[in-house]
């Protein structure tokens, strides 16, 4: 008998069960229909304060779970103020109506929901509720790792290496992320906490060091060996060092390392309005793509 129930996120007990749910549904869908765990771990660990009380306060009202006989079968994750990601076991797709009811009852009226362009079930639900698809979308790209890995030399004067779990590198990474993504909130402490996350591997956190010793580019790779896939995130270059092919050579190094592990597939994401990144990723073999569109209500 089904014992379906829902409840808020509990930082003490739910971090790893959510991770398992995301990996289980990757196997069920055969692809990352839901978030991949690297993104979830970023939400949990990529922060200045990873104490459970602070995490609970931050995520209360932003993560809500649905369970069948104690097992997670669906969840809502809210990013920013009203940007909603529905995470669902494929056997429970009808539960998305209830999940949307919860989101609409707990979030501001200008709610936004993400849906794959070819997901007729979810897009149909959203259209029924007067959501309208916007042009804004993320492009998730896949690369078959049986493809040959290109050999791309590092430009003269630059040094390609892996991240160190050291204050200098953590400060350098914060400065790189802030400059590359036009932000101000990244800090050394934040990156030090992220390096504590369960799937973080320093040997897959590839950086390119500039002649002055600063970090000029980064490609972070997360591998899930049992499921045989890898995620390339983030990919970034400091504005002062763009146009030199630094991200290209770091991606190639990441592909070489993933290929040596006999991983089947690699994924990378890009915003639709970033033609430079999309062109680069296609050139590096990430040619299969799925678009995740933002649907807006009201």
C-alpha cells in the first residue's frame, strides 16, 4: 500500500538521501532529467557557513520532499525567489500536479518553472495553468566519451595544474569566479567548504595559472563512476585572459582524465544567450543537446 507523504527538507537527515534519489533517477531516465548531484552538493556546500542550523534556515521553504513509504519520489527545489525545479521519479509523474500546487501556494505570484522542451507531460501541465514559455533556456550538452580526446597545448607562459586545498588557491578561485561571472559574493571560505563535499576531487578540479601566479581559468569535473557519467561545471576564464584558448585546453585535460576512467558520457551546460560557450562546447564534442525552458506564470 502506498504511504505517500510530503514534508520540508531536514538538513540533518536529507542531504545524502536526496543525493541517492538524484542518482537513482539518473539511472531510471538514462540521463540527467533531474539535477545531477554536483548541483545539489553545490547548494549544500558552496557556501560560507555549512553548519546544519544555517543550512536549515537557508533552505527551509526552498526544498520540499514527497515520499512513498519513506523513500523520496519527488522534490521541489526553489532557486532565487521563485524559480522552481521539479525533481521526480518517472513512476510518479502525476505527482507533479500536487508539487505545482505546493509551489503556487508557498511562493510569490510571479512563479517560474523549468521544463524540457520535449517533455509533453510537464509542458502540458504548465500550459493548463496559464504558464507561458519564455525564450530563456539552459542547454544541456552531452558528449559520448568513446569519441577521441583532442590534445590541446597550454599557451606559453601559462601553467595547467590541479587545485590545491590551500588558502592561496581558495582565494584565487574566489577571485576568478567573481571576475568570470561578474559577482562579488564568492570567498575563500566558501570554496574551502565546497572542497569538503562528498563528490569533490582535487585531481578533477583543473586550473590554468597565469604568468603572475593568479588563476586564469578553471574547469571543475565531477564523476559518478557507478552511473558512468561526468559533469563539467564550472567552466570559466578570467576576463583578462579570455581569447587565449585556456578553457579549451582545460576541458581537454578534463576529458583526458575522465576518459582514462572509462566513463561513458560527459555533460556540460550553457545559457542560450552565450554563443561563445555553446560554440566551444560543440567543438569539444558536446554535440547532443536538450533545452530546459523557463515557463512564467502571470
